[in-house]
């Protein structure tokens, strides 16, 4: 009986001892995420490419973000699911290095695109007249997108050029580069610096909007005060107007 119970329990668990239902649930969620990522970003890319009025400066950055996320859905997420299911890397070390590099590059490009969108919004709010010139702003947007992808490549390339930990290809495990120097470098470039830029830029945007709101409130108060004075002393205003008319008649 104990043997039967043990056998039935083992058939409900994976090799790692996790319940099968949990593994099936996680795998289903991952697959659903892949489908949503690919389908959603495909819709965004097609919409911007085929609809003229959607080809705005901001949507140039949205396109960059959508392309990065679409490529993650195609080339990165399926291998991550396979690695999760099997528990080991079965595709060879060359493909492992390519997969890790793509993951770092595309995720960095995605985060830097969000950073570029925040800078675009800042310029649109603080320099509306200069930035509204389509040719200039679109050219600047293309330069910024080029910088985004070049920076992503710069952060990705060091391990390919030899900056990696020596034990990365051990026991059929395909993991990220654990070299301390590179972890700090990539973490700063891919996450912390873009995060600080986004926080700073949106804080500045909030300050500009708040200042404009206060100026508008002050103007409204002055306007309302003027109207209130006119309503409060209509006779003096009428008398002043009559006096002016009399003076004009006397001159004539």
C-alpha cells in the first residue's frame, strides 16, 4: 500500500518535486503571455505603419518599444519556457550565448525606449513651439531611437568580447553572466540609470504643469476680481463714462 501511495505521489510530481498541476498552470500562463506579447505588439506595429495619423513623433518611440517586445516574444520567451519545462538547456552553448545576449539586448532596448518616451514628453511640454516642428522632431526621434539600440548593443557586447564568468557553461545550465563587474555595469546601464532619468524627467514635467496651472489660476483670479469690481461699483463706472461723453461734447 505504501509503495502504491509513493508511486501515485511521484506521478503527480515533477523530477524537482513540484506538483504537476503547478507546473502545468505556470507553463500555460507563460504560453499565454507569449501569445499576448506577440499578438499585441504585432497589432501596434501594423497600426502605426498603416495609419498615417498614427505616425507621430511619440509613436516612433512606441514603435521601437513594440519591436523590442515583439522580438522578446519571438526569440526569448519560448526558450525560457522550454528551459523551465525541462530544467536544463538542451540547445547547445552557442545558442545559449545568443539567447542570453538577445534577452539582455532586447530588454535593455525596451527599457531605454521607455526612457526616450519620457524625454520626448518632456521636450513636448517644455518646448512646445520648437518641438512641434515635425521635421526637426522626427529627425531627433530617429537619432534618439538609434542611440537606444546602440546603447543596448554596447551593454550586451562585453560578454561576447570576453567579460564573463568562466563557469557559465556548467551542468547544462544556461544562465546570465555572473561576473561581478559586468553585473554592476549592465544593471546600471539597463535599469538604474534609465529609472533615475525617467523619475527625474516626469518630476520636471509635473513641476512645469503645476507652475502653468498656478499661473492660470492667478490669471483667472485677476479676471474674476476685475469683474467683481465692475459689478460692485457700476454707478461710478457709468458716471465716469458719462463724464467722458460730456467732456467730448464740450470740446465739440
